[in-house]
C-alpha cells in the first residue's frame, strides 16, 4: 500500500445545524464552528467533515442542494466558509464538505429549466418519462417511501427521485451533467478544501433500460436495491471523476458505499482507487429488513464483533476503511451497540476503544466523544426525520400499535444524532441562546463537554487518550499500518484482536456486565489504555471487569 498523508489522521463529522449557534436563531452555523476550532484541535482532530451547508430548502436537511456554489444564509456566508478553511488550516485541520451529486433540489435552476422545457437541454439533466394514467414507469420504492416517480410540474412528464420527491436524480449518463459536477468539485478544491465525503454515490448508476422488479411489500413496489443490484458500469463514472478532480489535488475522498462486491474493493479504495477510503457500514446495516425498521434484528455483542472482523478481513491490506460508530444518518452508537440497560461510562469507553483501534481511519461524530445517547421521544409529532415518519407509518400498517411503532422510531430515528451538541449544563445545553430547531436531549445536565473536559475519567478524556495514542510516534506505525488479527473470536461477549507491526498490541474488551477471564498468551510490557483504574490478574490470567477494555503492548 502506498502511504498517504491522511493515513494517520483522525476525522470528526459536524452536523452544522446542530453543532453551535453563534447568533441565537436556534440553528448552528459556520461562525459557530469557527469558534469551536480550539476545542477540536485540543481533542486532536485533523480532518473535519461538514454535512451540507449549501443553499437548500432543507427538505432533507441540506441533502437537497439548490445551489452548489452558495452557502445557505442559515449557516452563514461564503466569506465565513473561506474563513473556516483558513482558520482550520492554521490549526492543522483540513475541511471536507459533502458531495451530493446523485440528485439536486427541485428548486435548483437546472430543474426549473427542465420544467419549462422538458425536451430541451436541462430536461436531459434528469430522468424524465411520459406520464401514463394509472401506470408508473417502474415500480421502484424510494428510500423515503412511496414511488420514485413524481409529476413534473406543468408538463405531461414524470421525473425520477430515489430519495425525497424534492430531490430529483441527476442523469449521469449525460456527459454535460458530469462536466458540471467536476467543475463544481474543482471550484471548491481551488478554495483550499481538503476533499469530500461522497454521498449516496452508488445510486448514480441505474440499470438500463428501466424495468419493474418483483414487489416486496403489499404496496406493489420493490426496494430500490433490486435495481441497483443489476446496475453495471459505475466504475467508468467514478474513475473519470477521480481523474478529473481528486487525483489532481491529492484530495481526500471518502465514499458512502453500500453493497460493494469483494472483487471491487481494489477498484474503490486500492492504491489507484476511485476514493481514498470508504465507510464501514457492516455494523450499521446488520439485521436490516426490506419490510422496514420494525422488522430489524437487533445487534448483539457477538454480532458486532463478527461484523467488524468481516469488514477488516474483506479489505485486508488493499486499502483503508473509515470506521464509524455513528453518523448523521444513524442513531447514537452507544444506544445501539451496547445492550439495553448497560449504557454507562465504562461500556461507552469499551465500545469506543474496540472501534477506534481497528485498522483504518477513525471518524468521530459530534457528541460521540461525550457518549451522547438517543433522545426520548414522547410523540411522533416531535419527530423531524422524514425517513422516521415514513417508518412509523410502515410499522402501523404492519399491525404495530402506535406505542410499539413509536418505540421502533425512537430507536432508529436520525433525529437521535441530530439533537443539538451538548456543550454545557446551561440552558439548551449551551448550544443556543434562542429556541433550538430540534429539541435538546434532556440528559445534557449530566452529559456535556464542559463537565467532561474537567474530568480525567470522562468519556471525552478517554477519547483524547485514544487519539494521543494513535499519534504517539512509538506506536503510530503499528496502529496505522499493523496487521489486524482477531483472537479468541469464538468467545461469547469478548472482542479481542492484535495489531502487529513494529510492535505487538493486544486490544481486548469484555462485552458484558459480568466479569470474564482471559489467559494472555505472553506477558504484557505496557498498559496503553484501560477504562478502569486496575487490572485484576494472576499467573498470566486477567479477570476483566464488566465492560473493561484494555490496550496492551505485548512482549514479542
């Protein structure tokens, strides 16, 4: 593997709307991010990914872009963005923005012009089909529920949207569309951007010609995945985009990639891959069901371990995964991956270390470093997430009671990750002096940055220690480039693995509340991380406390 500038970095994702509000309007903004750069630099962050802050009607919280060259006034100005890039650079932090090019907003100039003249240039920027009464062009279901086809206003046509109806899909088969995308990417990279997180990119290639698939619900529609499984040739688009943009700037590009085939991994993230890295979603998609959230199989500690090791084995030393516990599209990881009733400081630290020490690039989502948890939801009226609202209806139609449906939504809603960042125990968690756009999790009184930064035993302090260990010149080479080898893989509720390189490190976590013993194969030289103040050991056997995690430097 060719060594790259970003291999030893630590990344952090910000959801701008919920990070920090500088002007009291209840919405986080770019000046607010600038004011917190010191916090991020002190934590040890090198790469900062911002979820979309482009001009947008926010039908899907900014993932519906109406102008790729403008900052939405809710978040600030282009001058603010330029200042953020410059101020971050002074602190050794590079900025990533979201690249959302499977679709744009129906308020984008291209779509408005397509409505005015569907047979003209801009009509070819989208997938348009003649409208037939009582008959859709295909029976595909959108990610947010309902058909993927919507009437094109003022015409006898319909347009394709695999996400929200206000997010018309761009026709990547049209070279003019691709040229517009590349021009925009390079425009931002010329501004000093460090790169992009690439959203929903697998969707840009459709299986042609369009056709129906076997329905998988009583609505007569089928999952969009049925079509995507048949789509061939996406590499032509992705390779062209890499060569025309990222490669020229040595920019960092991380892809949101689902359902890749093992033989495709070198093409995606090998030495000359389409992207620098791609996210590991193995844990996030575990137990998923085409029926809906209500039918998800909850993940167990053994499932989590298996998912992590499968992803690591699949990639091997081909390239780098970007490892996550949560992001803006997922519930809080500590509420998802820790067994119900066991969420505590020790278990949060254990989950953090088991994920952070995996081979690849660690991504921390805002508030993850504090152990932020899912938010209690009393009514569906409190829910902002459009996908959660749809899943609530799906659960009701499947026969669940309103209470049962709400419980499902509470567990998996994207709102869980989008509640305001908990800065302090002051009003609104110190996020805003106004009324927050989404309710603050009431546990901010006990979980907040101000308190944890003063507490050496806090989740925040543990994250800071993990980041410092990754950057320690003595261990960095092993942590970043070492070979990961699972150990005791069949042990119930125990997750352990070696990182072997210049040194040998053993990461071991007791993934349960009851104590558990392990016999170390050799003696250890140093304790690099421990979420307790002691190690109970005798004659080479370690008795791990409930949810204890250790990172040990082992003797050769």
